[in-house]
C-alpha cells in the first residue's frame, strides 16, 4: 500500500513539474523576441486559451529555435511583411528598430501587417546596422 502511494506521489510530482516547465519555457521564448507585449501568446499560438495549437510563426520559431536574421526574414503568416518587420526588428538582431517600442503586427496572423513605412525593410535594416555599430 505504501509503495502504491509513493508511486502515485512521484507520478503527480512529475506531472506538475512537466506543466511548470512548459509554462516557463513559453515565457523564456517570448522574452527572446524583440517585442511581445501587444500580441503576447498569439504571436506563436492560435489563441491564448489553447497553448498546444501553434500558428505558422510558432511552428517556424519552434523548428528553428532562435530569434535571428533568418527567422526575421521569413514571412510566416504570408501577409507580405516579414516576421522582423512585424515584430519591430527588421534585421533580427534582437533590438527594436529605431522608433518602435512594440510590435507593428503579428507574425502569426495574416492580414495585420502595418504597411505604410517610407523606407523598405531591407533598407531600414541596413540603416539600423550603420547606427548600431557606432554605440
């Protein structure tokens, strides 16, 4: 009887640890993005309620595993804006582009690309790199 109780206790502890690790990993992943406050969980997930359902940006991020120029250059949601542009970090260096303090769109949801920039994304990334090197 004591053995069964012990095994059940260990199994319960392992399940709780797994749940806590999953939640912590998601927070760590979000903090690696240049901005995430506006769209929060829905940057990677289809909704805030169903954390197991990844959108295409979430799939791309999970399979690549890091925020950098490669992931920034993709257009995961197919709306015509790169992930970097939508997250306010067009060159993927982890720092927000000049003048941005939040996301300009959600790279996981098509149709919310904030168009209207007077400088295209590639040019902006080049300009940003010039000024970043002088810090």
